[in-house]
């Protein structure tokens, strides 16, 4: 499992106040859904991001991504 996926799950768990296992399961479901909706050439980049092979430091932060995911899952919004 990728470090990025674990980081997202950790942030989701903290932001929406669910267990780490629940957050990881939710992240897996959402990432699988997103990946299936992406065009093949983008899906490869998505896999690379999840594998930690692409630097995200200049783009959307994991806090932002977790907040978006938490909102989609019905978590508390700040």
C-alpha cells in the first residue's frame, strides 16, 4: 500500500473522526472509483502519485484532498 494512500486515510480519519480502518476503506473505495473514471493516460499518473513517485509539494496538499474526501463522505465540515 502506498504511503500517499495511508497519509490521505490518516488525514480523513482525523478530519471526519472515524477509525483508521474505516478511513482506509473509504479512501480505497474512492480512489478505485476515481481511477476507473480517468482516461488511461491519466490513470498511469494517478498510480504514480499513489506510489509516491510524483512530488505533490507544488500542487494540492494532502490536507486539502482529505478535506474534499471527508466532505464527500459526509464528515464534519469546518
